[in-house]
């Protein structure tokens, strides 16, 4: 199954009716899985096809996040950005310049050692590393 099919199957299993705006918004996410997208990014990526207003985009993103299809992050400016949620546990390097994301494996043994040392029972953890990707760093150097 492709990622697209997997998400559609998951939506149906959760009882969500697949409308045309929903499908188009999801497709934008599925086709841009290497980036964190803000509502404004989605609106820009949807341009050219029949318009979907920002309120509809926002409402659907909220719904998808609730259902665990998208995960959200706050960027440096406090803007919510979203990407397709993946079952497999991992972390992100997030570019604050272009929103590009690079998945990195978890350093679980490090957390576990620290938790153990402090007699702390971990339930879950989150780690995002913010910075500039190679392209954005190079662009900045040119200016
Ligand atoms: Zn970048
Ligand atoms: Zn982890």
C-alpha cells in the first residue's frame, strides 16, 4: 500500500467521510512529507486548483491532528506547523528557514540512562532540533 492508501484506509476506519477538500488537503501533506507545513503553506500549495478557504483548511487540519493523522509543532515564531504522523518513533531536525524536516532515530538509551539515574519513570518524550538545513545555511552565507 502507498502512504496515500494507508491514510485513506485509516480515515475510513475512524469513520471520517472523505470529501474533496479533505482529500486535497491530505494530498498536499502526503506529497510534502519532507516539510512541516503551516496553514499558509497549505493554502499556497492548494492554489491553482479550486480554492479552499483558510477556515476549512484549518478545521480539517485540526480534525486530522485529533485523529492522529497529522502531528503538530510550534516553530520559532510560534506558528503551528504540521506533518503526517508516523507510527514508528523518531525525532526531527527542523529547518526554521524552509520548514524542511529530517527524521533522525531516537537516542532511547540516553533518555533511559538519565531517567534511571534520577529515579524517574518516563512515560514519553519529545525532542525537536531546530536550525538551518544545508540549503538555507548556504543561502544565508550568500547574503
Ligand atoms: Zn531550510
Ligand atoms: Zn525518542
